């Protein structure tokens, strides 16, 4: 496994660590245009332990992340976002952090919005906190109408399965307590973008307390990897989880 980067420094030197008990996980694949800004923003918000789990990028993603102070590793289990998330969860459990935060690496997610999610988790009122891009402030054009409709529909159906109401179960924003990761990680098998759907279903089947709060959403940097085919694949998994 490739690993480089100090993990607790930025290009500007040491930063004040407000959330030293939080591991921030960022799965990446060819995000050279975005990852440097994202890591810098996260450091500026007080996150000192930033782990970039890379899916074998062929651009300068890993170097850009490491130059801004992130710890960088190559993912295990295979290709796909799910493999990156699972690798990060395993490394979290091998470490000593109390909380695991996850955001996407394409700069659509706003690190400052994680601060609210950390606060909810630390209050002890939830085991898992989801960030709802549907309920939050979105940049114009950042999320097409089809994506909004799809997320609302899938979220409503999967939430109803557990007699709950959610708006964005395919979010890239997650916050876990250590106990939540311990109970969820052994049950996760996804390799691709369906990882969010599986995480949502498995944490609710585990009886974990889940809270959803509004978060922001920005236009991505670089080319989107979420094609029409992948959207159909996610819908296939969503209906499979509904029937399970």
C-alpha cells in the first residue's frame, strides 16, 4: 500500500487542530483539480488528520493531496468508490480516532459543513449523521433536476422501509462514531457508487441512531464519473435493498 504525506501539516505550516479526534476520509479517483483546495479547506476548518484513499489515479491527485498535508494511501479490495470507503473504514478502526467523517473528493462537498455534523455526533444524540444536499444550499446547476428527483425518490422509499423519512441517502457526507463503524464495517461489501445505499441500509438494520442535517453542495471540479449507466446501476441496488 502506497502511503505518503505528513497528515498533520499543511503547505502553510502547522494548523490549529480543533478536531484531533476525527479522522476525515476522502476517497479519490483522478481529482487533481479539486483535492488540493478540499484538503486546504478541511485543514482551515480544524481537521488535522486527513486521509486520502486513492483509487489508482493516473493524474496528480496523490501528489496534490500530500503537498497540502494529507496522508495518502492506495485503496484495497479493488477499484471503485466502495473499495476506497471500506479501506478508509478499516484504517480508522486500526487507529485511535473517536469519529470518522467522509466527504467526496471533487470539491462538491463543503468541509465547513462537517463542523455541524461533528457537533451532532459529539452531543451523543446520533451514531451516524448524514448531510442532506437536498435540504441544504446548492450552487445553481450543481445538482441537475434528475439527480434531485432520483435522490428524493430513493431516499423516501428506503426511509419508508424503516418507517423513517430521509431526503438524501446517496449523500457523500457521513459522520460515524467509532462504535457505528465497528458494527457497520464487517457487513459492507460494495465496491462502487452503491456504497452509500448499502451503508444507509446496514446502519438502520443495525438499529443505529441516524440523524440527517442540511449541508451545502457546489459544482464539481473536473469531469463527473457518475454516468447514466452508473445511475441505473444504483437504482438497481436501491430496489434490491428495498426487497431485502
